[in-house]
C-alpha cells in the first residue's frame, strides 16, 4: 500500500478559515460522490492544522494535508488521470487551492509502535 501525503496551500485571496470551510463542506463531498469503481483510493484523511506552536520548532506553513491510501502508484496515477478527477475535482481545486504550491510525498508506512 502507498500513502500519498498532499500538502495544500490556500489561494492568496482566501483566509485559512475560508479554505478549511470550502475544503470540508464543498470539495470533500464532491470527492465522496465519485463512484467507488472510479476511485482506486482505499482511504482518505484530511489533516487540519491546530494553530499550536512549540517554542524552538518551526511550524509548517501549509493550510492542510490530504492523505490518500492506494494499493500502488498505478492506482494513484489512475485517480489523477481519471475523467472524474481531471474534469471535476481538479477544476474545483482551483476554487480554493494554490495548486502551484501543492506538494506530494509518496510513502509506505512502517509501524514503529502502536
């Protein structure tokens, strides 16, 4: 299984709260409405920053992180090149994301402790 961590930055004309509201209430239901057979994604999680800081530790400037689990990179490729993604989801992303600042990390998980 491959986990994609997608680091998101809001459009400059949106506040962080506007970004979170749009992502959670408009964009996410759109993703959830794509038929299961078109979505090779096993799990989808949103990470919202708490705004907390620890002295001496640099805090990320991202507005959120989307995590997607897929069986392999081919399934991720299928999702990001699918008609549902390219004609609907990606178009909607333009409404709240600065896509030029989106960054991807493709990884596998190694459980250290639970």
